[in-house]
C-alpha cells in the first residue's frame, strides 16, 4: 500500500458522472414481498440492487426510499471506496473498464465503479445502505463476488438477497490515501473480519 500525504479525499467528486457510469442491468429479483427488517442474533436482511428502477420494480411503493438509498450509496462510494494512483492498478483488481477517474485537487486518482447498492431496514423511516462493488479481473480473489467498500466479501454476485451482520451497515472511514496494485485484495485476505467493529480503521485513515 502506498501512502501520499498530499492526496486527500476530493471535495469535488462528480456524482452525476458516477450516476451515468452506474450499470443498469435488469434482473428478475422476486423480492417484492420481502420485508427488510432486523433479524434475530444481530443479523439483517438485505437486498442488493443494480439500479433504482430495479429497486422500485421489486419494492413497489418505496420509490423514494430506493432513490434515497441509491444517492446515499453513491456518496458513500465516493468517500469510502479504495483509491489508486493509476487506472491500471485499479483495473488489475476490478477488471477492464470497471474504474473511473476522480479529480483530487487537480490530480487524477481512480476508484472502482459502484456495481450495486445494498439496502436494508426499509420499514424504518430511513433505510440502511452501502455501496457494493464486484470484480471481473482474473487476478482478483473476489472475482464475481459482492464486496463492500471496506473489503468485506458478501459472496456470489449472482445472489441479490443477503443475510448480513448488523455491522455491515456501519459507517465506513473515508479513504484519504491511495493504494498500490494488489493492495485491496491482499488486505482482504489478511483480515477475515475486515471492516467489522473490532478491525480498526482499515485503510481509510
């Protein structure tokens, strides 16, 4: 992992551009009747959607919450996703055309595109949400898996219904430094409980 004290989180990230880059691929989810609420034993029911339309189709009557969660996840992705100095380093871990350029105080840095967003507790006034990423790179240990911004692996990306620990929706630290090729994957392998309450700051600060 490479640190760079001069590189700080950009305050001018273009969320509109991120929205356009977001993948809109319809899925037959079959979750219209799912009630996303807290489960026993500190677990949460959650669903991963690839677009707002997908969420609205699956959960009629919750369009506003689908939109709120989507926008919140985009903002979280901008703050908490892993950042790289080069596109090649980012694509090495996430796959070709799976990374975007961010303006960081006049410098270009790179982060993976948000592949989906995980939402839970939709019956509450404010839903839980987190950005989700995936990799198509053959070099990645989490290829074709859902992975959180903190490196937590949620399993096969063909699955959209998840049962996760309550800490999966905890606020993640903002990323204030870049990492080198392979840094994200090696960090995930090194920490089985990466991103949990007991795992410290991670790579964010």
